[in-house]
């Protein structure tokens, strides 16, 4: 498409000489703007994608893909029901759970609210997100009526370590002649885990199922059965088989998409808005190419006229300036892609360096739920961003190139 003649002339025009510094400066600013826009867009999309993936992975790993709640009568035959559900193809785990809100206190006077979740010790050990992230103590000691597991954030708030004792206070207490008395019990911290989500590490408290039923006064009853699937997208495909397995008892199924729909919709909206804003930045940078090429066409009017007089066709002139704009856009896009990928690969190190340098908290876990900035690079998204940068750059070169091709040699030489 582009011959050696067009490439040679375009290359010469892009190399600034004396008296052409202004054109070169605008072209350099255009290149830098496209590079920064493309790089920033890649970083933002990677962080937003990683944010969604990390949250989704941790939420589902801890809460399951489906929650089964009975309608009307309490769930008393939970062990038998869980066994039937485990036999369904596609189901990897079916865990009976009892839960309730509690107040956690220590002898030193520290206190915090929490969500008590009771499940069988072997079921908790089967969850890699807990079993693989024990920071103190051991799940081997999680069992009986005394052992308890809490998150690292809650442990720091209470200033407790593995082996220390904490007290749980339930608002659902005993009814006496003097009124309702809160239920209080003391437990030993057997393990301290770190899921990596501020909300879970700061509020979830795990207790063996029977001990939790005794404390919450729900002996022989489970709140729900949490189901983990091999394929999360098959939640509603498996739902029919689960209803059949639970028959004749009527149940309500809570799938992960509905349970977290509002949260992930917000993340998706933020991602789309950021894409639009940063795409506009690339657009502005691309239109700087228009300015630089128009100035270049005006500056090279005599050269264009001489080329036309020597036999160069309008198409050749147009291709020369298309090459100039494409070179600026291509180099800017390539630099932006490299910059974005490099930043994503070292984003956590950069964050830690900025924190050490400025002393300012960046990416506060209490706001963003995660303890580190996630960045997952999607090759398809990178390709889309690179295509956007190149496409806008090429579109921006069309008018100046067309204008150069339409230049009348006689008029150009007459005004020199």
C-alpha cells in the first residue's frame, strides 16, 4: 500500500529540522498524549477487571454459588439433604450452615460486632480460601465446643492472638422472669485466617456446627445449605435437580448472581464510565495529530507543489501524510501498551512505594474491601485499546492528508 517513495518522504518530514520545531513539538505532544491515554486505559481496565475477579472469587469461595433455604418449616434434616445434594452432578460441596449476629468482647474491654457462622470442622477445612490462608494457630484445633476461628482484621481490633479467649454475646438470649438475658459464652481462638477482604476478615467468626447451634439456641436446625458448583455459570441448570432432591420440602434458592447483583452492577458501571472518560482522552490526543499535520502541510506547501510538478499523484501525497499520522499514532499506541503492561505488572510495588514516599494511604482496604490492588490483564481488552488508539489516530490524519492531496501546485508556488 505504501511505497518506498512515500515512506522516505514521510520519514524525512517527521525528522525535525531548523525552523520546524513547533511542528515537531506538537507531534511529540500528540504521541505522548496517546501513549498516556492508552496506558492509563489499560491500567484502569485491568484493575477494574481484577477487582471484579478477586471479589467474585473470594465471595463465591466463602459463601458458595447457591444458598438453599427452606420455606415454612425449619431445616432439620440438613445432613440427609446435604448428602443428596452432593450426589448431584456438578456439585462439589454442600455445607449446612447456622449463623447469627453476635457481639465479641475480650477481658481487656475491646469489643466488635461479628457474624457467627457454624459449620462442621471438616467442611471448613475443605474450603481452600480458609484452610490455605491461616495466619496463626491451626484448623486442627478447630472443633468440639471450645475452638473458634476469626479473621486477622477482627483479631487486630480485639488485640487477640491464637490461644487467647474471647467472649461472644448473642442478642437472642434466655427468657427469664426478669426479661430476656443475653446469652454469653467464652471460646478459645484456635485459628486466625486472612481471606483478603476487609469485610470478611473483620466480621466472620467460625464455630463448629453443634457448638454454634447450642450457642444460638437452634439445636438440630440449620439456616441454609451452601452449595459450591464446578461451574458457577451452571447455577440455574443445577437448581432443578436440587429442588427435586429436596422434595417434598419447598425451598428457596439464592444464586450468587442475584445475591451480589447490585454490587457487580456498580463495578460494571464504573468500568464503563472510566472507559468512556479515558477514551475521550485518547480522542483529544489523537486530534492533536490534526493540528500537527495541518501545520506540517502548510509548512511543506512548496515541497508538495514541487512533488506534484515532478509527477507525484494526489494519492501518493495523501499516503505520505497518512504515514506521518500513522507513525505518530502507532508509536504512541505501542508506547502506551508497553507502559500500561509494565505498570500493571508492578502496580502493588508502585503502591507500596508511593505509601512510603508520601505517607498517604492508597487503596484503603476499608473502602475497597481488598488488601491489595488487583490487576488482571485481559489480552482481548489490550487489543481493543490498541485498536482504539490506532483507529482514532488514523481517522485524525484523514482530513490533513486529504487537504495536502488537494493542494494546487500552481497556487502553492505562487504564494511562496
